[in-house]
């Protein structure tokens, strides 16, 4: 196992990033536009921590341009309201988590 001294040094080595950390002032938007593009092309993200760990607008942009291939959530930033740009991506699904895992593949959606 390799220990990384910072998140910035860890992210380029993550094909799959699973967030399971508490929300604090230090961790809010720990995954933002900058950190998303430190991940390798096609990386996958799963958030089982708190919704505000991820900047939703930045994630949607990274999904749309294909940099992030899949994102799965059991929480999202604005609960119980849906974030902007979210509803049109999960129409017909009963849970956002089911939608994200099955269908968010940016321009490579099947």
C-alpha cells in the first residue's frame, strides 16, 4: 500500500474514488473542478459520505465532457432539493443513486 501526503498527490492514481468522510469546513467541496481533473480520464466516483463533499456543478461538467465516466451517490449536495441540471439526468428513476450508477457516463452514455 502506498501512502500519499496529500489529496492532490493521491487523485492522479485513482481509477475509482470512494468518499466516506465527514463534512467539515476542510472537506466541503474537497472534490471540485480542479481536483476532478487531477483524476485520470474515465475515473469513477462514489460518494457515501456527505453530499457537499463534491461540487455538484463541477461534477456534472466533468461527466458531460467525459472526464469522469460514472458517479454514484447515496447523498447529494442540496437534499432534499435536486441540484441544478440534475433532474433532466434522472427522469424516470426513483432514486438518484440508481440513476447515477446506471446512466451517468458523460458523452459515452449507453
